[in-house]
């Protein structure tokens, strides 16, 4: 059983709930996939016609791919993130792990378009290098941290802590409050899904961001110095350690699009 199989079984056990689907897609984005290609077509994926529309195939294990094709086949190795972007541009869906795998899915072009749109919003490592200035996230609607906190809560055991701050460069030429960033401390098990988790946070924040501003997300290791600074000035986006038993749970805000239904 692969990690994608386990993530799909969690979706099934949860009755297809949104939180479980988000975790599945976050992992799919970061999984290295075997993508069968057309011989002599410079890596163009094999596409097949289904009732839901044309779709390429991909497998999270080369043995699964060989079993499906009953022998060796030419393929390229791509991350789920790179494959989703390519398929979205081509208007193709994705047949994932066809065969006997628990995670076997057919995602139509609309689902792949949603997945590709979820990929933005992660700060690259170089953006967090050098002298930085952190400040409180002034000028935001309370709905913004609420939306981020609700999305972070959808990944129990993966996000250890998260803070909303304004982050800018520190220097005499730098003015202004800085950009809005969710700084996230990841548990070790979440490192493979870092980009997907950041993308999900950015997507949840988008409807509530101040006019003309974007909200980025950055994944850090627990204990990072930036997290200690964020704890002093930022808004917490994670649950308190010991909430009262009768505390009302936060309602998950609705975003313009929700994760596609699987199968």
C-alpha cells in the first residue's frame, strides 16, 4: 500500500469529507508519479477518451504501471504538481493508479483545473533568507485569520503551529508594513506535502484578503527562529493546546471552489 492509497482510504472512511479530500490532494501534489508517454512524442502523455472526457494516466508505482499495461512502457517521472499544471493547460483529466489500487481515481478536466489553481501561494526559500522584519497583521478582516485557522485545522497532525504576520525586508530602503504571510510549522510527516498545504492555506485566504493584497504561506521546521518571532507579534492560526471540552468548533468558511469529489 502506498501513501496515496492510505490517503484515499481515509477519504473513504470519512465519507468523502472535505478535510480528508484536501489531505489527499495535498499529498497528490507532492507525489512523484510515473506518467506513460507516447513513443517519439517528446514526452507527450498518453491520453485516452472516457465518458468524462480525455485523460492521461499516472501511477505512483512503476510496478503498478507495468501491471496495467501488462509489460514495460515508456514513461516520464513528474511530481503531481507539475503534472497537474501540464494537464490543466492541455484540458486533460487524470486517470490515477488504474488497476487494483485503492486510490484508483478518474479526475476530470475540471478537477485537474481546480488542482492546478490550488498550486500558488508558497514563498520560496530565498524569500525567507536575509534580514527580515515581522509585524502584526494590521488591516485585515477577522474573517481572514478565521479562514486560515479553519483550513489549518483540516490537517491534524501535519501542522504543529501557524501564525499570520506581515513580513518585509529589514533595511533603510524598506518602508511599508510588509506582505501578509502565514508562517507554518510542519510536523516531520508533512514535509512531502509542504507545497500542497501552503497552497491550500493560500486558497482559503484569497476570498478574505485585503483589496489588492495576496496572502502567501511559508512552511518552516518546528523551532525555526522566524516562528519564535511570529509568536511575539502574529495572530495564531492553530488551536490552543488544551481547549475546553464545551468550546464551540470554528465553522469552516466556504471558499469559491471546494475540493472535487472523488470517484
